[in-house]
C-alpha cells in the first residue's frame, strides 16, 4: 500500500481528497502547513506528497524547496496542488522542485493518473 502525504490547510479539500484516496487503497498522512509537511515527510517517508502551494506559515513553494534540498526526502515525488492556473504557474511549481502540477478544483481521475505515473503503479480511476 502506497503512503501519500497530503499537505493541505483547507479542511474540506483535505477531507474530500483523503477519503477518495483511501478508497483507492492509499494510506494517507495529513499535514496542515509547510513546516508540518516537512516534519511528517522526514518522519514517515511517504511514497508521494500532494502539496498545496498556498499554505499558512510556510507556503508550498518553500516547503518543496526544503524537501528537495534534504537528502532523506529529495527523492520523494511531489505533486503541486494549486488554484494558481495562470501562465507560468506550472513552471514556478516545477522550478521549486515539484515533479508534477495539478490545478484546483481537483479532477480526481486526472490526479490519479499523475499519482500512478509517479509511483509506477496501477491505480484504477
């Protein structure tokens, strides 16, 4: 069972996405800000991180940069989740170290495809 860390400060988004991922067979870890996301990633070593980019305290861009600069977490794939869908936002996420990018509101089948590609496993939509 793959372990996914969901770093999301919005309770409704967190609840909806985590329930859907659990139904697909994933183990879900939760963090509500960037600093907690980093601490959880180091302690739990998830297989993949879903990172909201607009977080309180430490945003997703800074959290991603720190995770990719830390030897224990640099190989963990990170998918940016953001409402920022303007030209250049995808590149900004990738430049911060994210391995992929998805826009909110989340289209679950599309996100599952990206998760599957990064984990190299079969996930049914």
